[in-house]
């Protein structure tokens, strides 16, 4: 839809409402076409250190092999994020119950023990998985490492280039979460904008969804709602309201410790979502943790003349 002076961001406002009414957890290609959203899965570049093949590309991952260049400091070896133990969920309780009970009874007994011990319903487990992966990746950035000075972390590589963005909410602003009582719970966390000069409209954020993945690898309604809501929030608030284009890098996590990277871009007329495959982070040592860390430390790229604030 072409924007007009009378209806700025009419496409986006309409899209927010349509996505809010979208029923399936996993929209079909026809759903995306009906919504007017381009959704494209992109592969890793043949040289893995180059990152994902986004086109256009607005985020360039940090070029270094960070874990090799900046190993953990000796005093942090006991806090190695590679050895983090995820929160126990029903899946773990069932595994333990199977050592003493039959396959028929183990899930029933495990659920009873889980609800008594953890005081949360197992329906919340996918969100717990997502949150655990997000926290694990953040731990890699914040843990002490060998570097140019004694108290060095990978966050120092940003040189304070990223700043948390959380605007004062207006009454009709879109939500940045849907609660556990809602049909499709999700939450946006760790939203940062880039503050280096000249100012750019790039930002990064994470989406945590209470959802089990399926085999399709396609984008979820949870992810779609999170992205379009944030886009509408951006176009209504400083410093983004005067941007010509809105690029957001999204780290998306869900149940079974699954995660992916999405580059979302809105140009005032349409929304383009480029997304990676889903990767498993259940085994941290085999997961693409460093890739996600390198993207957390991305450099904003793109023609500044079209990206100015």
C-alpha cells in the first residue's frame, strides 16, 4: 500500500490489527501473501564467518572469532557460560521418572512432581527454554575475558554504541508482550538502539515465545506480532519517527531451546522479514553460540543517505 500524507504508516497500522487477529501459530505462505509481508529464509554464507546472506543487509556481525581471540579469564573458569545448567522443566522430570516408572505412568507422575516443586504449570516451559537461551548468550557477552585491559568483556567491543530503548508509552501504543494468560504469550526484551554518529535507525532486540517449534521452520505468529508491534512503536516515537527505513535485528527463541536470527526492515510501504533456520541450543557446546554473540555485537550498515534520522 502506498503511504499518503493523510494516512502515515497506514499499511503498518492495518498490519498490526490483522496480525492480532491471526489464528494459526505458524502462518502459511498464503497468510504472509495476504498480509502483504515478504518472508524469506536465508542461508549462512559459504564462509561461515561472513554470517547470514541478508539482502539488503543492515547488520554486519563482528568479524573476529571472539571466543578464540578473547578466552575466559582464569578467575571466570567456574562461571563458563558453556557449562550453564538450564532450568529444569517437565521434560527433565519425565526423563528422571522414566528411570523408576513405566512409560505410561512416568509423564503423569512427573507432571505432579513438577507442579508441586516448581509452582508453575508446564505450559510455560517453552518460554522458560527461550529465556534460558537468551540469558546464556548474554552471559557470554558479560563474562570476564582476556583482552586489552584487565576487566574486559565482549560488551566493551561495542564502545557504548548500543543504548537501551524503552520509550514512554502512550495510551494507544502497541504492546511489547502478551502475557501468560493470553493465547500466544511472547515478550520483547533487551531492545537496544545504535547511538554512534552519524545517528542510524538500526536497533536489535530479542523475542521470547511460549511456543513449541514445528518442522516447517517458518516464522511464527508470535514473532510476527512482536516485530510489527515494535515497528509501529518506533514510527510513533523519537528518535525513530523521522526515519526513512526501520531495520531491526531480532534474536528469536522458543521452546526446545530453539533460536534463530531475523532481520526485519520496514520502509514506510512494506515489511521484509529475512530469517535464518532454527538452531538447537539444547547442547550449548554444539550450538552456534558464537554466531549469535557476533550478531549481538553487529555493526550497522547500509546507505546512510537513506537511513538518516
